[in-house]
C-alpha cells in the first residue's frame, strides 16, 4: 500500500468514527482494525491521537468549505447566498441524520483546560464564519443592509450556530427554517 493511500485510509476511518461515535469513544485499536493497517503505519502518519484530532478537524473543515463553496456558487446575489448558508445547513442536517456540526461535537468532548485543542476548534469556527464575512461584504458593497457589517456577520453567525445546535437536539429543521426567516429580515 502506498504511503499516501495508508494515510488517507486512516484519515477516512478516523473521520467517520470521530463523527459517528465521538473522539473519546474512539480508540486507536479500533482505527487500526477498521483501516486495516499496521500499528506502525498509524504512528508513522499520526504520532498521537491528538495528531489524528488535528487532521480530522482540518479535513472536515476543508470539506465543509469546499461543499459550501460549491453549494453557493450557482446563487447569484449576496442575499440569496446568505440565505443559502442556512439552506446548506438544512441539507447537511438531512444528510447526517441530524448529526450536527463536527466542531461542536468535538468541543463538547474536550477537557476545559485543553487550550491547544480549543484553539483548533476556534480556528475551524473562524473558517466557517469567513463564509459569512465574504457574503456580508458583497451585500454591503451592493446594497444597504439593516446592520453594519461586523454586527450583521456576528448576528448571522450566531443565528446559524444556534439553529444548527437546536436542530440537532430536536432532530428537525424547524430551528434552521426560523433562523433563515430572521436572517432574511436582516438582509
């Protein structure tokens, strides 16, 4: 097996397991077994479980950005793209059977004193917020919005995050639909 193939296999298995059963509930032995690789191969690519966590967050973060970019690409105006952020989250909730946000799931499992892990989580959320910043900047360049750019960005981000968490807990999309309606009033 090629080196990059082994790494990809490890990362694919890790991504699935961390998302489905959680970081703390996933053991190294399970990853090795399900990836069908040697222990030495795992430790060659990922010297620690923390390295797997970092790779997982980076992989899922990049996947989120790529999927969101592709989802928003056909939408032509800034308002539609901002509302598209909510529509994308609705689709993700259906796709993951209301599994929720990978970043929030991981952050719920971290030790409160683990500053380096929380900085990884915060960096991932900032990447997600950047999608909103980009759309708000386009909106402000073309039209007058109800709120100034920074406040609008933060408000939309909090609406989206809170609605995603509520949707995950309630196992339905109503919180996201309501948040989308509120966002439409703001833009």
